[in-house]
């Protein structure tokens, strides 16, 4: 990762998918997709960037639409991985492009997180120029999130925005809610 990205200051690792179904209603393919999105991808990105970021104080920001599902789940899982590795100099946070006030996390995603051994807490946070500027890496789930961020950040900061699926799976496609 270091030879491709050079200095890496922050990893924004946004993952979370519930397919709007309970566990009993999911088929194997949907469950595998949820695990790959919610855990495996976060693990792979943390592993790829962790040693680089350990050298610096690094800030990772995950961004989705409402900050109720994907980005806070990615923040939660990433923080668990980082804490287990003792990487306390890496700050991870999340926000959403949609300003819909402070609302609780999406109930279905909280349930899926709990089933996977995570606790998804907090309230939604709307992206601000300040939150985005302090990030060393901004990970978005959809191209529309990148477009929203480029309306807020100066052009010289656009290079710190990455698409989640590109980082996690090498695929240039959106991660649907």
C-alpha cells in the first residue's frame, strides 16, 4: 500500500450492509455478502494501511449518505481492529452527506452488528468542511458521496477520497446501502 499511496495519514474504512432483511430471511449469498462487506473488507483495508498509519497520527473518515448504517458500522469495526492491534494513534470517525439532524443508528444495522459481536451506538453526524479537512483518508461508499465531498473540499484535497469497494475489493463500483 505504501508504494502505491506513499504517506498514508488516515484510513476511511466504510462498511456496513444489512440487505434490509433479518438473519432468518437471508439466504447464504446475502449473508456472505454482509460478512464480506462488514468484516472481511474492513480487516483487509486495516491490514493494508495499519503499519503505515502506525507511524503517524492518522485520521480516517468514513462517509455514507445518512451516517446511520454503512459509515458508522465501518467506523465501529475499524476501531475494534485498531484497538486490538494497539494502534491508538489512529482516529476513526464517520459522517453522512445528508443533513437530517441527530438521529439514532438504523435499527436493522444495529441488530446485524450485535449478531456479529459489535455494538453500534451514537447518533448521525452530518459532514462538514472541518470534519473532511482533518481527515487524512476519506472512504466513501458510493460515487455520489465523492461528488458531494468535492463540492465541499478544495481540489488539492480530492486525492484523499477513495471508494470503499476499490480499496477493499479492487472493484470500481458502489457499495449499496
